[in-house]
C-alpha cells in the first residue's frame, strides 16, 4: 500500500504531464494480458507518447486545471491513457493499429491540441498521412515549379547551342 505522500507525488507528476500533453487518448484495456500490455507500451513509446493505467477518480483530480479536464470527466470502467505533446497522428495511428490486432483494446475518447474529439475523429486522425509525408509533399509542390522553370531555361540554351553548332558545321556563318 502506498503512503499518502507517495500518492500525492504521483498525482502531482500526472498533473504536470497532463499540463504538457496537447494530445490525450483515453482507452479501455479490459482483458489485456501482461504481454499485450508490454507490447502496447512499446508501441506507444515508439510513437513518441507515454502510457498509463489510471483510476478514473485519480485521472479527474490530476486533470483539474488542464486541457484534459473535460476529457476525463465522467469516464467509467477500466481506463488507461496514452498522451503526447508531439505528433498526434503518429500516436493515433499506432494505437489504431494495435486496437485492430487486439480487439479487447478500445478507444473511449480523445483530445487533440486541447480539443476533445469523438471516436470517429480519432479514426479519421489515424488515417491522415504522417507529418513527414505531408512535409515531403509540400516541399515537392513548392519545388516543382522551380524545377520546371530551370528545365525550360536550360532547354532554350541547349536549343540555341544546337542551332549554332549546326550553323558552324554547315558553314552558315561566313567569315
């Protein structure tokens, strides 16, 4: 049994983590084995997040004064939370893939950038491309017109060089 002072420290630590986390996903973990839980924690860490199994009343107390206060209010049943201040898409994707492989793992609610979202929005978020993919597409779109311009400009010079070379070979430039 934990001492009251240790419980207070844990509550304060969770409160600080929830203050910093911009993205939180509440999940149900009923009937997960220890091995499945270990794999889940590994998946969440790989996506840049953290994962905790929590009591509902502790979650409510820890979330007071944070953006997650509305999210954890009135949560029932066995609850865990995965959270990150990084990329919410990566975490949502990782959790969704895990949930497909382990049907006993379910979503309850989520919060992205301080806004509470429903289950459908979590699925939509998981189907978005990653930040890296979006950045690469954006850079390609920015870079493509410049590449086309350079190709056209090089083509004009190349064509001029071919015409001059042909003129010299055919002795069209009289001296």
